[in-house]
C-alpha cells in the first residue's frame, strides 16, 4: 500500500496531482504542484525503504491485535 500511495504522487500516473490540479486555482501550474510534492515523495520513499528493511514495522500492529 505504501508503494501504491507513492505511485499516486509520482509520474507517469500521478492521479493525486491531476485531482489537485482540478480543484486548485488557475494560477497554480502543474509544474508548481510537482515541485511542491517532492518532500512528500521523499518521505514516502523513506517509509517504503523502512517497510522493506524492517518488515516487523508492518507486522507489529496485527500481532498486537490478533496475538
């Protein structure tokens, strides 16, 4: 799911960016939106790397809830 969420923010698909462009003021360009999401994409990639490197992060909550 973290990977899919990253895909919604990055090209070539970037569905979330196109949705945002649809509701943003006309003065806001697509390029400005792309530049604005760079820190968030970086954080998504860090989170994805942590999930891959340490799978226990993902499995901790289900283990607590369902024993």
